[in-house]
C-alpha cells in the first residue's frame, strides 16, 4: 500500500498493514489529486475511491479517499461527528474521523456489519413494510431535531423555506400556494441504498448532502417513493401507484399524511412539497446522466401530477 495512504489511515484510527491484501476497493471514481470545485453544487463528481479495510480477514473500517481540501468530505465528517451514536429503536449514525496530506483526504469510520435496507424491505408483509418505513421516518425526524440542537453552527438553518423551482403551470401554482414552510434539515438522500439493518437496529449512511435541503418531508417522500418502487419495479408511475387501492399504497399514504401532520403541514403544502420533490429529483438526475435515463420515472410522475392538477384535483396523496 502507498505509504502516504497508510499513514493517513493510521491517523484516523485505522489499524492497517502496508498491504493491499487487507483492503477492498468498493468504488473507484476520478483520479486524485484533482481540485474540488464547491461551486459545482451538491451533485459534483467525486474524485477518489472508497475502501473497506479488513482486520484478520473481516471488514472493520469503511473509508472515503478524496482530494485534499474536499469541502464536501470535511463537512460530512463534521456533521457525522456531531450526530454519531447508536440509538436503539431510532436511527443510528456511525462516527467518522478525517486526516489529510497535501494531496489526499481520508475519512474513516467503523464498518457496520448489516443487511441492506432494500433486501429487508423486499421480504416484508405490508404491515412489516409500513412499520419499518414509519420507524425510519420518525428516526430521521429525531435526527433532524438533534442536528438543530447540536450542529446548527455547521448547518446555518433558515427560519422558513419557500418552494421555488422552474416549472410550467399548473405545477408553479401549487408551489406558490404552499407559501412559507417551517425549515427542517433533510438527509437529502434517504433511501434504501443508504440505510442498513443490523440486529434490528437502523443505520443511516452518506451524509454528504445533510442539511443542503430544508424542505420538510423531502426525506419522507424520497424514502416512500424509492421503497415503493423497489417493492414493485414494474410500476411506470409511482404517483399513480401510491394513489391506488393496493395495501402498500394505502400504508404509504397513511405514513405521509401522518408525517405531514407531525410537521404541521396543510394539505396544500403537502401537495407543494410533493411537486417540489419530483421536480428536484428529475432535475438532479438529469444533471447526473446528461439525459433523461434516470430522470424518466420522475418525469412520468410530474406528468401525472400536472394532469391531475389541471383537472382541478388537489390532495394528490389521497386515493
């Protein structure tokens, strides 16, 4: 192993031998060093690679290696340090430490030996599915309260947020009708790929975007949307599916309405947040791919939402 990398791993608390046989490269992005441009936004391309470091042949640490001075990595490490902890029955966050040379920054934390959330979801009954989503959503809400208490200096919370996005009518009218909403920090990418289940406990990963979005229920909708799509990958339009009479759909609607009440959102505001979510995801995924490959499902949802709204339908998350 490169001596520079081995030294940085040791600085973060990783016990490592200078041998690549103790390391698994799990993602490899653009080469480093490469200057990180914070102006590129939250979807800026990663430079570097991710590692799993073994101890006696068993995964022990998960590490991100990026260009020195990577603002996203530094911010994520600081936020995870404030939110880290095992929270039985809620949402746990693994700790992280960072070390840098003049070329490379390394973030390291314990490897969580767990099952991916998506694999667990796929085998659950509707009741189990709804219970797991509810527990996750409430855990994320508790984490947001903790972030406002312990990491406000890192997050710089606004008092309220307005739903602004480039969109045609009648979508723009729905966003405007929502007015000002209470600001709540969102994970920004809370879906089954970033969640783990270990011995009945839930763990959240990937805090690179935490607090870059402040629209309440964004995380809840993203969790429901991606989880429902996982349960039925054949559905072309998730909005149409969630408005159906199926048991999973009814459970998801009930959860989102429950969470909207907890955040004190009106029905008009919930419609606005839903449209904002779909617009944001479609725009972000189009930016990532450079075309509509990944954005297509969200564009289909937006088209269905626009049709319903044009016909005078409100309360989009009702059957």
